[in-house]
C-alpha cells in the first residue's frame, strides 16, 4: 500500500513527497476480546506539500480507491502561501501481520 500511495503522489503534478513511513502492524482486539480470525491494522504516515487544489485532487483520488484505506488523522498547514503541508495518518486492514511490507 505504501508503494501505491507513493506512486499516486508522484503522478500528481504539483505535489512533493516529504515523508512516507510505515509504522508497523497492530493486532485488533485485546486479550479479553479474542477474534476468531486475527485482524491487523497497518499504520502509515504520509507527508507532502503542494497547492490547495493539487492536494484536494490527490485526496479525492485516495478516497476513490477501493482498497480499504482508512483515515486516522489529517493536518493541513500553510507554509508559505500558496504552498501547504499535509500530514495524513492512515491504516489498512489485513489478516497478515506482515502484509504491508516496507
């Protein structure tokens, strides 16, 4: 999933990747709530900069994906108008702890 996000960003004119970091997998449920099928959330942080409209187009493309990207956090900061910096915190779900890779 990280590679897909990076490629999408590279194909979106006007955006510059600052950071893409996979934070690893975390099991869903707790000791009291054992799931019959183990389920893992794979967390990612994506930071990039660009104009508001370029950022908006990228976010619309992300929302249109059918791969199950879930948004945990969004932060937009104007660095020096018209350039904005975005920090996205995302996760995907899988049945495998090592599914997302690097």
